[in-house]
């Protein structure tokens, strides 16, 4: 983790009708870190991620990527990748075709695409899966394909919205280790959304705890756990060890 800021949110506000979903959120994300947005359901995590991705527009505030204001730019110009809870793979395509999809569209040669696909599948632990249909894979394997696909164009940041919450307990734990390993192997900045305290504590370099659209604490996991700044944070981590 080198420590300089790759992305900054400055006083971001977003409301849907009378529901204030982001209530003046300011956050700095460091290049190469595993950063987690943690909070209960409805605290505004997905909305923040969607604003970073450009899928929602903030009502006020600015988003800076490498110092450039991207608040009003189109999603596809931002150079970010995204992984959702429901692995959004193309069901009629093979694993290799899924991972290759964005690369072919970007005009990469067939030979280069094949080499990159092999490299990505090895990275996510799916070497030899090139010709398999994604619909025949397990949930964990499908999520690995989605991660490989999102990493294929070498995004500046990978945004992950509860990517493991649909998986059963044992696979989820396995995938936690895998995600951390993939993040470190690629050096990609990860912004990870979860409502699971244990998951946040074990995976992250830093955690921002959200409550009702506000960031109530942003710190390293051990600091948040040992020195919660508010009663909400202390309660939220009760029972973790
Ligand atoms: P989280 O991901 O932490 O569960 P969300 O960002 O999805 O939280 O939602 C935060 C709040 O904003 C919730 O009360 C939700 O109902 C509301 N919200 C989110 N998206 C919309 C939308 N498109 N229209 C109306 N309300 C929304
Ligand atoms: Mg959500």
C-alpha cells in the first residue's frame, strides 16, 4: 500500500425523495488498498458505490479520481470495474468468452486476448475452465469468473457490492481469502461493500462504518474494533472477536 489518494469523495449528498441516503460523506481512498464500506442494510453503502461508478449522480459534492473531477462524467469513461452480488455473467457464453468480452470490444487481438484470459483464470483459481459454460459452475466459481471479467481491462479501482453474500458459509470464507489474495497479487484498489462485520475486519486495510448515510468512523480494522468512536460502532461490533 503506497498511501497516496486515488479517489476522494467530498461532502457527497444524495436523497431519494425524503430519504437522505448520503448525508455529507467525505472519504479518501488510497492507491492499492482494500477499503471496505461497512454498515447495516439501508445505511447507504450501495448508493455510494453506484455514485463512484457513475450509475447515480450525487445531488451535491464532488468525486475526484486521480485529482480529476469525475462527478458528472459517464460511467464507461471512468476506468472502473464492478462486481455485484448476483454475478452478472453472460449465461450463453463460455468462461473464456465471458472474461474476453470487454477485451475483444476494446479491440485487442485474438492471441493477446487468449493469453490475458489464461492469465486471469489462473489468477482467480480457474485455470482449465476456459471452455466451461458459466451456468454449469458453482456460485463461488461464477463469482470468480465475474471477478476475472471485471479485472480484465485493468481497472483503476474494483468496486465490489456484497459479492459473497449469496454464497454459503464455507465457500464465503474461502472466497474472502481468495479476494484478499487477488487484491494483493494485482495491487488493484478494492472498494468493498458488506454488512458483515467479521468479513470487514478480516479482509480490509481500512474500514468506513456507515450509519444512515453518514460515515461515523474511518480507520484500520483493529482501531475500529478496539477504539469505536461512537456507541453505534461499539454496538455494531459487539460479538465479533
Ligand atoms: P445499503 O446498500 O447500505 O443497504 P442503499 O444505498 O441501497 O443501502 O440504500 C440506502 C437508502 O436509500 C435506503 O433507504 C433505500 O431504500 C434508499 N434508496 C436507494 N436507492 C433508491 C432508489 N433508487 N430510489 C429510492 N430509494 C432508494
Ligand atoms: Mg446494498
